[in-house]
C-alpha cells in the first residue's frame, strides 16, 4: 500500500502546478515540489500586498488572472494552500469550471503545522506581547540547544508522512539564537522550508548576514511605525532606525547573494501610526520590493484577553487598549458577524497546530503563553503525537476561548468589518503627505 506521501505525489502528476496561497504554507509546498521533481509555475493569492510580486523566484498572480492562466495551460493542477479560506477557494474554482480532480487541498495530505519557539525571550518589551507584561506575569527564559532542536525535527519527521515547513518562532525573538543559521540548514537538509519572524531591531549584523545566507523561505518583520515617536510607543526597547537600516541590509543580501527569502513586513496598526507612518513604511517597502501586510494590533496572549473579558484587566491591558483602533469587544463582534461566537466551526489553532517551546514543553496552542494547565506535555520528545493531540482537546482554556469568540478574533476574520469600525476612530498620527 502506498504511503500518503506517495499518493500525494502521484495525484499531483508530472504536469505543471500552481499554488493558491503564497505565504508560508505555499512556500513550503514549493520546496516540497522541487524536492520531488514537480514543476511549480507560480502562485495565486488574493492579498493585494502580494500582487505581482516574485516569491521564491515565481510570479504571484491575483485570482482575476486565473481564467487566462487556465486557458493557456489546460493540464494545470492547483494546490490550495490557504486553510482559513479553503472552502471559499474550492467553490471559486468549481465556479470557474475547474474539475475536482484538477485541484487539491493541502490539508487533505498534510494537516499539521509545527512551530518551534527556539528562543524563550525577546530583546523588546512590546505592550501587546507577554514579554511587555513581564512584571505582571514572570516567566522562565532560555534557548533551545541545537542538539535538542535536531531531535525535535527528527521526531516531527518520524511522526508525519509529509512535513513541508516549520516555523522557528512563537513568542521569542529567533535572531537572538546563535545557532539559527544551523537550524535553518538542518531543515533544508530534510527538504523542509523555514519560516522566521523578527522585530529586526537586531544589532548583531554578522548573525543577520549568516541567517540570510541560509536562505530561509519566509521572513516576517513585525513593526509598528516609521518614525520613532510612534514606533517607540508600541515596540518598546526597539530602534526604528536600526530596523530600517536592517531592511536595507536584507535587500542588499538578497541581491548580492541571489537569495529567495520572501520578506513580509507585518505592520501592526494602532491609532497613532495609521496615516503618515503607514504611508512612509509602505513607500520604503515598495522601494525595497518587500510586501507590507497590515494587521490590527490585538491584546495578547489569550490569557490576558480572557482576563479582560471576565472583568480582571491588567494595568498593561488597560494602557494598551487606549492605543488600539478596535477594543477587544469590537474585534470579537467584527470577527463573529453572526453574533454567535463559539457555536459553529472549529478552531484552526487547536486543530492543525503543534507548538514546541524552547524547553520542549508543548502548549495547547500558539495564542497561549502562561504555563500550568495550558501545557499539554512537559516534553515533546517524550510524548507521542497522539497523546499530545488528545491532551490538547481536553484543555479547559479552549472551552472558555471558544465561548468568547476568540479564535475568530485572533485570526482577524472578516477584515472588512474591522476596517469599517477602525475608519470611525480618531487618529493621532499626522495626515498622509
């Protein structure tokens, strides 16, 4: 009997492929396809930030271009690699007359995403992050030894028929880990793509260069302003001039060494950075050829949000909400338009994500930070995957989270509804030029 991996490769066949979804899942698929001799022609993605960009050396088209692409390539097969929009994309493809045997859902063959938080601390103290609320909730710090990392990756491979990508960040700053280049190389040696996220307020230029020379597939840069006044207010401890200079360095490294790393600037939108600051950062990203994705700043982690909704807001949460364009309650209402949070649907954070902390413990999902009952396994290496999945489904926090409508809130679903609310809020940022 053929393995699931062999069935997948056979189903994709020898013809050309196009991947719908150009971020990490799609990038992992590109490495998977190239490893197995499958031809990928490009990407489809509805995000305007990705339109007409070259990603992993391939063109990224908007969905509007798909009919012409299909007409020019009758045998083209499509892999849908966008889990939260999978059903809608399937319906769109059927509406275009694409037969069901010509498109495949990534989730049918590979339904688990792994994150290894290799660094258990951060160099910044952002107000919207647990590292910024450290005085209210102390935590242990550390970093995952490279030898432990190798064992974690080996176990992931052994327990899954296909692994296309692994993220090397959760709450920590991976660019603080001296072995980060070797970790990326180890993933690549096993045909696995690497995803990174950084505040990029990194002084170690040598490490930055060496990480880029390992050519990670995806690098998300999280920031919240172009000018110091706005940035320093919400990315406490960072240096926006250092961040901007490092963005220039990334462009230099990519050009000089012919790298394929896709740089995605994740701009956290607050009420003090959503006009001129945003415009200037967009102009910089356009100049450098990087994507800029806007995301409304949220109260994180999950425990902090629940405390606020249950009438126990921490001082840092009260201070943070003054800077948000949407309160927690407004965000929940926007993300759950039927007014029935938690009644229908599943939680992708629970269903398809496994997080491994720097100390090998496994939390119930990526939105939690505190220990105690939110840890479902003390050691990933000593706990079978089936047991981890079983324990995740028994975590008490999930019932509370779902009832409050927080999965949709943390995913930022129904973005147009968020935009409509935010548009009515005052801004302290300078007007656009």
